[in-house]
C-alpha cells in the first residue's frame, strides 16, 4: 500500500467566486464549518453543504481573498451547488456568486496522514506546482482511487449521494455545532446529542482478486445471518487483493470480519485512515 515514490493527485475542478462584503456571512449560514472565525491559519478550509435534513450534498474547499471567497466542489454536483446558492441569495446578503472557470487542484498522496492533512495547492492555468512537489510524480487513476478508498474520502457516488450524513462518512471535524444556524444544523445536533447514528463508513479488504464478473458495489454484508451493511466502493489492486468501502450498521461497527451475503467470502474491516469519528 505504500507508494514507492511520492505522488500527487491533480484535477481540474470548476471554481466559483462569492463577491461582496457578505460572502463569509453567507457561507456561514449555508455550510457546516466555522467560516467567520475559523480555527488555525489554513489557506484552504473544508466544509459541507447539507440538505435541510442533514444529508450531505457536497464536500467543499474554500479559500478567501480579502472579503471574497472562492469555492471548489471536491465531491458532489457543482451545478447543483451553484444553482442552490443562487436561489437563496437576496440583495440584503450583499453577495453575488459566479462561475470563474476551472482551477488545477494538486494534492499530495500519503498513507502516513489523513487526506485532510495532505498538502494542497490551487493553480491557475499559467502557474506551475510549487517546490513542495519537487520530485513528485502525477498519480494515475488507479493510484488515486486506491488512496481515496484507503483514506475513506467520501466523494464516490456510493458514499456521496444525498442519502448519507457527514457523521456517517467520517467528516465530523467539518461540522460546527456551536456557531449560528445553518442549513441542516438541527439534524446534526440531534444526531450528535442523542447518538442516533445508524451506520458508519469502513474500509474493507479481501485477500484475493475478484473476477471482473463480480459486481460488489451494492452487495449486502452479513454476520451470523444478520445484515450488517452494504458495499459502496470496490476495486482490484496490484497485489492480488480487492479493497473498498462499505457503510456498516453501528451495531456491527466493531466487527473485524464480515461476509458478503449468501457467500463464504469474508472481508477484513477497519476504519479508513482519514475517518474522524463523531464520538471523539
């Protein structure tokens, strides 16, 4: 699982700009992180855009330029975000949103730290990567997907589909329950205060390569005849193993071995590298 060399993930992502003195206040009321008074001195801030019922609609990355804010969608539908924000902006908000083309987002790939701790930079078309990436190589599609799965970065369609909430997906560090009201906050508070979480994301591994005819995504997992969860992502890797992600019911979250329903195929189950538990 360790990369023999240093690799980076480079992706062209649509970029939106919020212009006006009300930009931070608007994001404060629409997303989950503390925007106006963020902790630390981070160049990029991650936050979630939720439905009114607390379902994750998009995972966002934000940077601030004076009073304005630029936003990229790491996971989710960027056009839905643009339309959704535009529909709730009023003249009194003192903010406008516009699409300003694509940004090249570059991220270090590491298994020694969480995806949220891996170095990131945004590049304009005319810019080159900084010296931080000297000696790095661009990762291929399979390397990026393996890293995403092992990290538990929930931007795959099986995880980010407006049916799950951030606590289930290991994004609790992006949820602030102490700031003013925002979309989905009431549900997030109830989940946290009443321990109502039903499932959580887990990494799994099968010590053999499944045939190309095996479609694992969507398969149920079980233990002792009871349904324990279902597979959300799956891929074969070079060392003859199959890995993936699954949403596991809280009742079985401590189980280390589960089985694909109606088979004898066992999966080793662990917490993803980048998962942040809401109970911590």
